[in-house]
């Protein structure tokens, strides 16, 4: 299944992952990514120079004024390298890319915001060639976006998905409030028998979904250009082989893959 794109969880696993029958990898830039594995841009360029697989750089932290010089420096190095594409969250990064006349694949990743055909067409007209489509919509809606936009679609099939972000240090503040020591790098909250991971980063706090795993839907997903396996916080590289072999797994969580969102309006009507 050569359309798998993997986000490694550990530096030492990158070569093992690249030796598998996958399309490529996504690597976060140090201080500009929300992933636990962050690399200097020079290291990422070295990795690309030693593989024929696709290597995408992701800049998916919310960018502040004091990050701009670093963003420009990173993008300049990418533009002068063999890196295949840039994935970005903040449209400020896109504005910098356009001003610097970068000739790379440009892929938008906005978590929850880019969820319709029209929004994808809007960004396509401005030179963005690909999209990591949100997992907040159903598979049929993802397929509609692919079929009606012609964009290079990425879709996460495995991993923890960010569902809430706060710039505040919520865990630190909570333990100060209850006057107890914070002695873990992650915590969990529960709702309706579902477990949600909470991690405090140096740029804020993120609550993550339960572990998404769409391995049993792999045949349906063959129409999607790129299927992302995100090994952040669950560094089980054996899952790549399971996807390649289309193994069946029990008790998997698929989020909104086949669950339409229904709003009950006042007056009792449903849409």
C-alpha cells in the first residue's frame, strides 16, 4: 500500500519506516511543530538526501511574531533543498511562502476548519495543492472533497487527533489550584467510557481524541491519495505492516468516519 505516509514517533525509527513499502514521511520542525519528535531543518534535509521516498516538512504550531524570522529561515532552506512539500497550519506561513516564491507542494492542515468543497476550492485558487482533510467529517464527505476539487488529499487513518487547544498551561494551573505536584507528562479525562489524553506543551495544552484506527476500512480508503499513520504518543511501528497486510483488528475507534453529524433545531426538525 504505497500511499501510506507516516509521522514517526522516534528518531531511531525513521530508517526502519523508510525501508517499508510506504509513500513517505512527515517530519516536524523543531520549535515550529506540535509533534513530540521535532528535528532541525538541516537534519530533515539530510534524511531527504538519503531516501527516494517523499519527505514533507510540517509547520503546524500557531505562529507568533517572535517565530517569523525562524519560519523564514526554515522555508528558505526548504526551498533550496530536495524536500518535497511543506504542510502548514497558520496562513501566516502561507503568506511567507508566497512572498518567497517557494516551488514546493503546499499542503494545508487546519485540523477542524477546512471541511468543505468550497473552502478547498478557495485555497486551491491561491496555489495550495494539497490538504490534510479534517477527521471531523465522514468518509463520503472526504471523498466528495477529493472528487470535486482535484486536490492532493491526505487523511489520518491512525493516531491521536487534536480536538481541543488552549494557549494556557492548563495542567500546571490545575495542580497549582489543588496544591499538588504534577508528576506526569500526560493525563486523561473520561467521558461516556471514552478516554481522552491531555498533554501540556511549551506552547499550550492539547486534548487528544481516543486512538483512531481505520485499518478495517482500508479497502474503502484506497481512493484517497495519502493515508497518514501518526505514531506520535503511540510509537508502534508494527502497525505499518498491519496496514500493508490489511490485517483485521477488533475494537477499533473510527471517530466520524461513518457517523453523520445531526443537529436538532428548535421546533424538532433534524438536519
